[in-house]
C-alpha cells in the first residue's frame, strides 16, 4: 500500500512535548521508530520507559524527564545527589 511508503509526520502534541523539555533532538529518532504520537509513547508504560528510551539512545536524565511529564512521576534532579561521607 502506498501509505506504508510515506513517512508519518510527528503529531504536534508530541513535537511540542519534546520541545518543551528541550528534547527536540530526539524527534528524528522517534519518527524513524514510528513513534509519532503521544499515545504511542505512553503505550510503552512507565515501568519500562527509561530502559526502552535507552534502546533509542536517549540518555537517562532525558528519559526520566520525559517519563515524569508523561506519567506524572517526580522529575529527576538536575544534578546527582551527594551521599553522606563522600565529601567530609
């Protein structure tokens, strides 16, 4: 069928979501993998989301931020926390 040969364009909602998180650089990867709608991204599920995004070469912080936005989980900190005893 002809429509299988035409690349799907990313829906505005997903494009806006990625842009709002500063993750627009991942849009071409999502399109290549036919993840062009927020619903498709959410269908991955919260539990395996970060590992699934790692398979698409998304870094862990970016994946956690996107997961937090999609599923309402707490967003990661921008810097790693320091464990007691490491500095003193």
